[in-house]
C-alpha cells in the first residue's frame, strides 16, 4: 500500500511539472517580447524623427 502512495505522489509531481514548466517558459517569452517590443518602438520613433 505504501508503494501505491509513493507512485501516486510521484505521478502527481510529474504532472504538476508538465503543467508548471511550460507556463514559466511562456511567461518568460512574453516578458522578453514586451521588453524587446519597447526597444523596437523607440528605434522606430528615432527613425521617423530623422526623416
């Protein structure tokens, strides 16, 4: 019976990792996109001022 609890806990941890890790990666990509987007807008504004 103890082995069933251990396997259930392990399975639950693996399932949680499969959900949490992609969410962390997507959040990081979203933040990176927002940070680079602001830089792109600033460079576009500078280009338009030069014209």
